[in-house]
C-alpha cells in the first residue's frame, strides 16, 4: 500500500515539475542558455529535436531545467536534449533555464513554428448560379482549408497565367490550423468569357526556400454578352453598275447571334453575308441587318448607291454610231453594186458625185 502511494506521489510530482512555469526569468542575463538550433520550424505530425546548453560557467552547481508543453527531455550535466516523436500540438516556444538563486532564473526561449500545408484550396464566385452577365461585377473567392500558421499564408489569384490579385496574411495571429476565405472582385466582360481562374495558396515558412504551393481547382467563366459588330453601324457604299456587292453582318456574341435582313426589294434573305455578283440600279437602297441574341440586339445599316458610268455612256453611243455607219456603208455598197450590174450607174461616178452616163438608143447621138 505504501509503495503504491509512493509511486503515484512521485508520478504526480514529475507531472507537476514537467508543467512547471518558470517565474522570474531574466532573458538578458550573462552566460544565458543557448539552443541549437536557435529556432525550430517543423511540420505538423513530424518529429523534432533541439539541444540546450544551459550555461558555460555561471550555472555550476545550479539547477537547470526545461519548460515545455510537449516532448521529452534528457539531461546530461548542463546540457538538455529535447525531443518530440510526433509534433501534434502547436507550442510557441520551449524555455531553457538555470536557477540563479533567490527565485531568479536565467532563461532562453526556443521559438517554434509548427506549420501545416493547406489540405485543400477551392476557387469560385459567390452567389453565382448559371452564366455571368456582361457589365456586372462578381466576387471571386479562394477558400483555404486548415493551414497554419496563417501569418505565413499568401493567397494569389490567377486569370489564365496572369496574376490578378495577391494577399499576404502577415497580420493574422492564428497559429493553429484554420480556414480562411480571401475575396477579390471581377468585372464580367466579353474578354473574360471563357477565362480560367485559379487560386494558389503559398505557405512561406523558410526564407531560404521557395514557398510551397497548394493549387485550387480551375473555374472557367461563361459570360453572356450582346452581339458585338466589328465596324461602324452605319455605312454609305457607292458602287457602279456591274460592280459586286458584299454586305457582311457577322458579329460575336454569347449566345451565338442570329441575323435577319430588311432589303430594298421584297426579296427575303437569311445569313450573315448578303452578296450580289453584278449590281444594277435596282440594287440601290437601304439594307438593314438586325443581329440578335438573348442578351440584346445590334442593328447595322448599309446605304447602297449604284451609279451608271458617263464614260460607259459615251462608249455605248460611239459603238452605236459606228455600227450605224457601218450598216449605212454596207447598204450603199450593196445598192450600188446592184445598179452597176444593170449598167445604170458607175460606182466610181457615184462616189465622185459625177453625173451618171445615160445610155442612148442605137443610132442616136448626143
């Protein structure tokens, strides 16, 4: 019975001593304890160790110790080895000390950073159901799950391969794993339709090493926008009879737009491009196309003027005159030939405008 009581008493005292809080610590004393390494950065769940040399001279014949909340210690004279098999807590420091007497202690702290990479990173838009609408502003979020410490967390938004926003949570004091949501605003435009957004959470722990990246999913946007016509919506086109006519009413839009035409004549046409191989004056007039989708409408007007060429008229008149003259000459030649066959006219005399020779009856003299 006594042995059992003694065992539990010793165990209780060891527990009390292991959780002993050092009072009256002097952190500026000479010959103070030295930790190797001077600071400790360890990933959650991994092992860690550090050695404390309590002093070189001043603490001879003095008690030395280690204040800790996790791990084991092994003393070897004025040296204390602290080890942790699995870092499953978030201590901020371990204190090594020796007693200077009269309730005063010479102390040093080992800064400890326990970090945990984000378990998951998620990107998306708040309150978004279905496609986005051109001209509106949306909130893009990046949700980081269980990262520690948050003061070492950097969150970066990317559109495609271009960085659009960055935030460093250096003022956050939370040391244990926590969730964090970072927000930024995005304006929906035609250019952002089909854009791919991604979020990268970086835990920047060691200044001598590049930060560790945890990537999110990729969110592809669907932005609805009214038809966009590349060019002026009113055009005056001047053509000459015989020229080709091509009116292009193609436009971008989401959803894909449809095109309807209003033509000068009663003819109907469907399609993006209206064409005529050779125009006449009948093709003169106003051509109007309406480009429509569920978001809006864009109207384009082509005013077509078809003119006759003054040079073409001259050439046509000359051609007619030439033809008429040729016909007249041929007719005269044919007529004269017939007369010459009957002996009534001599073609040379006709052409020379001489009096024709008249044949007299036999025996009669002029």
